[in-house]
C-alpha cells in the first residue's frame, strides 16, 4: 500500500477540488488561479497506479476513486 504522505494527500485534495486536469498535450497539471499550471504527472500517475484517482474517458479532469475519497475522509476532509 502507498504511504499516505502530506504531499500525496495534498495532491489528492487538489484532485478532489477539480484543480488537476490534462492540458492539450495530455500532461496532468495542477491549475491554481493566478499561477502558471504546474506539471504533476509523476504524482498523478503514482496515485492512479495505486487506485487513489482515475480519469474517466470522457473528460480530462482527474477524480478520486472511492478508495481515494475514503482516504480523504479518513484524513479529516469530508
């Protein structure tokens, strides 16, 4: 099982908040208002491999899986 570090949980929260989606070149990026999008592909792919997040085939937006949502709730976020 993947260790629940602060950085991984922060990225998972950003995914849940709809801030992580693929750009035109299909690179997962973190989009924050007023800032340049940040390449988060390695973190996203790691979370995907371990079943924390997924990307539906109909959108470029990444979303938490049921497992990922449970991790967020366990970490104190409903």
